[in-house]
C-alpha cells in the first residue's frame, strides 16, 4: 500500500506562498521565466522548507528556524550609504532596486530585471539541486539586480563596492558578474540593514572568472538583529584564474551563506577566508561546496569563528576532487572560539577524492580564550572585557591582514571592532 505524505505548511511557508500568489502578476519575466518561477514555488509547496532530515541542512533546520516572513518590503530611502572603503566606486541597490543610471568606469552595467523580462535570465534562474532552498526562494521572487561585465584586460585601480541596503520586509536580488581574461579587480559585496524592522533577504551572486583573471571578492554581511539572510555565491574559475574570497558575517538573526565554487580551468587557485562573529541567540551557517574538476589546481580555506552568549554556528565544507583532477592541492581548516558555556558551533569538513595523485587535508579546533593570556593583559591594568576583546580581535585580525590593501584592512577591522564593542 502506497502512502502519500502531505507537507503541513508552517506560518513562514504559507506566507511565502501567499506573497508569491499576490506578486506573480507584477514579477518581471517572459513565459519561460514565469514557468521556472512556478516550478520553484511548486517545489516549496510540495516539499516545504528543508529540515534536519535533509543532509545539507542537518544543522540548520530552516523549517523550524524561519518562523515568520514579512509580507511587504520596507523603504530604505533613495541614497546610498558611505562606502566601507574610502575612494571606492559605489553601486547601490536600495531595497532591491539598483540605480540603473549608475556608471562605473569601463564596466558594462545592465539590469537583471531586463534579462528576466526578455528571458535571457532563464538559464541561470533555477535551483542548483533538489536541496537548494536559497535558489528556490530567490528564483521565485527575484525582481532586479545589476548585471556586470568587466571587459578583458581591465584593471580596476579602486575597489568596487556594491551596496545592498535593506530596511525591513522582503528583498530578493541577483548579481551576475563576468570578468574577462586577465582582469584584475577588487569587489566588496556589502549587505546592511538601516532600520530595526525585520527582513527576509535572499541574494545570489553568480561570478565567472576568465582565463588569467585575478579577483578579490569580499562579502560583508551586517544585517539587523531580527533579519534573515539567505545568501549564495556561485563561482566558475577559468584557466590560471586566481580568486581570493573573504566572507565576514557580523549580523543577522538567521543566516545561511552558501559558497558553490567550480574550478574548471587548469592552474586556477582559490583562497577562501571567513570570519563569523556570533552573539545573542543568532544562528549562522556557512556551507561550502568546492569542486576541483581539472588537474593542477589549488585551494586553501581558513574559517575563524567567535561565538558568544547562546549563539549557534555551523561550517560545512565539502571538497570534491574529480577523477581527472590530478595534482590537486587543497587544504581546509576551521578554528572556533567558544566564549560561553551556552554557545554552540558545529563543524562538518568533508573530502571526496577520486584522483590518486593529490595533496588534500582538513582540520578543526574548538577552544576558549587561554586564561594565561587573559591574566597577562589584566595584570597590566587592562579590564577583563577589554582584554577579552583584544584577544578575540587578534584571533580574527590575522585573517583580514592577509589582504594587501591597507584601506580595506582598516575598514574590515573597523567592522570587527564595532561588533566586538557590542558583544565582548
């Protein structure tokens, strides 16, 4: 006898479905795009949000954790905020609406809403797999974003900062970016909240690096205390391409940041550095899937986590080495400071190796601050809370200092120091 199970909708799932039914007539898209949106939403109706029974979401039960969904978008005003890095070129996306009159040197800018309307966005709109809840939600609701093309040989002298400014409600954006051959650039993807109103934010960055391109991509997430942030970055590395990817999570009530990286060109190299600052009763999950698909490529990943109060954190890191990917050199480490007996951090490093001539490894550590170090500072007249903040700052600062731009290092250290002043 066959039994069919029915998905019992939670309040959040019902709100998402209601919002889609209310908005479908206004969402941009031709017939192909609308059909994809319908399929993505049908998957949500059928399966619901993922639970811990889904392996990729085992430590982040989205069906339970996402308790409510705001119905309408807020109003963030019409002005971009000051850039994190002085002198950076700023492209603003205010409450999901990019400034389509913006110009940025030699960059070719266009509207993602236009690609939805003419159907050219359809190929990349779908979910990555059956467990891709971030892609399903974003693909269902995304309205706009920048499409950026950086012509081959372009050298961006100043950082490019793309600001995603939120003020409550729902916001869903996309950012497809193509870097031509031999491009050199630094991009800051900055997500920030400017009000105390709860928000549901989903965002997908889709990055393609041409042969010999060198890119530093920095994600700074500073959402509000009641916000849900569902972020995803999809990367394809060409031959001899070099990517330095930095991720800093310093906000949000519920955060899922996914990194899907494909190494498809020989000689390509990835450097991933992550900092997760967690406090209160927040939940932050960074999940990486890295595929080495061709020979002679390398990657190093170092994640540093600091967890206060009753916060919970997750790092899942999967490195897959294909049968043809001989001479792969991949190393991954996750280091965590637990600053409270009630804090939690779950680590799941994984290697799937199908080639026989590789150097791959992973490791993880969990510890509290060394009491001897704390005593050393306090014995010299430094108050305990300040001493703890200094030690925590040192733990994560060496990650930031790997960047070779002093202005960016100073800006990111400011983000970290501001967060620690509130929580340490």
